[in-house]
């Protein structure tokens, strides 16, 4: 029963535990929660949250961040319901097939990864970052062809599943033995991706599902022996401070940059100004004086194009001055037609410039709100916050409904008055 914490299962409780810890943290501590979901089907890595679930992704490695999947989708999560929703969506995209033992047998291994980043000020006044990952791994069960009756495509899938599970067993045995100089992580995609979870800075827990039927006693014993080997892995995990691939640091830098640009009115993205680089090339037969004048003109055009830096106060002043000038123009009844058209053209140009500046300002504000919305602040009860947002949304909907009723009543009144006016006009 998902609604009961005691019977909903380990996965929903782990989701609730993460955000419960965030709610108990101090207010100055900020968090970022990201989630990804992939499957390993026939030794191919697929993104269960991507647009194309059949696309094959590459497993890469960098010295600073270790093993990662290139192009893997990472979704943000603000509460436990978000994580549950992402898992539900990913489960619908998993590869399943029917065998004689299971009508919906998993034909792939799946890894659901939750990344939690934390930022807080240390005793020395310096900002410290910590990052932790929770990998929830669903291993496809090993299969015997004599029992499953697999053939063709299903037999190939079973072969790949058994091969990766065998490699995982060899990795676990080498880690438990402690005498092996080589750990065969690279022999399968599964062990490659779980390298840090098995022998790295991690704690590893394996849960074995066993059935009571004596018909499957051999599989049950094999599974228990397999899990017992994993139980004997001895790691010494430590706090992962100042990680190189922390997205939280990037988000904080982007927030500071966007706030600076909003305060200074710097709306230029620093990209191409639309001018061709061909203008810098020498024109055959052009003397030095004309070349110098042409480049000076181009530089002036670039400055005009990039001159969109207006602070919020300047934008407000421009708006007020524009309204005053437009009102003054309306009061000028004796102005010559040509001069009036010229002033109107100038007002239209200023109005267009103001509109473009405000659009850029709104764009930056929207980006800032979007990034800040992904950060979670410690000490906030996320469930209560979600309920409060739902309540405000309901109140807003009710107010909109009342306004709509008033608008319809006014419209009906206007139509009735028009009908009476037409009737009186016809009579007299």
C-alpha cells in the first residue's frame, strides 16, 4: 500500500527519507536533487527518460568525475512525488518480454540514480559543497533455458543477462578476496557503471527475492550465495566534498551572473552581433583611408547593436518620459505635418527599443526564476509547501471563475442595452 509508510516499500520510503532530511536541515543550507534512469539491454545503455528510448548511449570516463553516460537525461526533483513520477515514467519504457516462467519478465538491468548536492557555509566562511548518489539497481534474474523455454530473441537476451550477472559475481568475488590485483569492471556495462558503488566510496546493499517453491530450490540457493558474497564487500565510505561535477556550483554561479546582469541592465548575451566577418577582409583596390573608414563604421554599428544595457531604473524613466512626450505630441495641434510625422517616428523607435529591452529583461528574469526554482532550501516542509501552493492555486482558480462570471454578466447587459436601443430606433 503506497499510502502507508509501513507497507509502501523501501523505494518510496527512501524517497521520503531524502526530502525529510532536507526539511530538517538549517535554512541557510541549499540542496539540488537530480535523477536519471537507464537500462542495460543486450549490453546497450538506453535512456528511459529520453525522447528515443532505443538510442544507444556511450559509457565514458574522465579523470575528474569518473565513469558517466554521455547524453543521459537528468531531471530535477522538488519532492518525493517527483521521484515517484520519474520512476513510473521510466518503468513504462523498460524492455519486458514473456517467458514460460514470467509473462512480463524484465529483459534488462535498470539503474535509477538520485544525486543530492548540498551547499553551506563552513566555519571558515568559505562555501563547501557535498554530493552523494543513491543508485537503486534492478537486476534481471538469471535464467535457465530449460525452464524459461527461451528461444531466438529471448534466448539472446537471457545470454546477455547471465553474462553480465556472471561478470558482476566475478567483480564481487575479487573485491571480497582482497588479493586480486585486477578487478574486471570493464568486462560488462553493468559493472562499469556500478564501479563506484561496488568498490569505491560507497555502501552496498543487495536484496535477494526468493520464492518458497521447491521447484526453484537450485535458483534460490544460487541467489542466496550470490547475495552473501556481496554482503562481504568491505568499503570505508567518506564524505564526498567539493566534487568536480557538482551542478549546484554551476547553478549558483549562473544565479549570481543573472542577478548582476539584471541589476546592471546587461542584456547582451555576448554572442554574434549579426555582422559578417567578411567586412574585415581587404577589398581589392581599396585604399587605406576607405578601409579605415569602413571598419570604423562597422565598429559603430556593433556598438549601437550591443547598446541595450538599461538598468530597471533607467527602463522606468524611459517609460515615463516616453508617455510624457507622447502626451505632449497629442497636445501639439499646430505642429507642421512633416515635423509631426518625424516626431512620431522617433517615438515609435524609442517605444520599440524600450519593448525590446523589457523583453530581454523578462527573459533573464524567467531564466533566474527557473534556476532558483530547482534549488531546495533546508528547513522547509516540502509537503506543507506543496499543499500551500495547491491552496493558492485553488483560490486563484475561484477568483478567475468569479471574474469570468462578472465579465459574462456585463457582456449580457451590454447586449440587452444594444437590443433596446435598436428597438427604440425602429419604433421612432
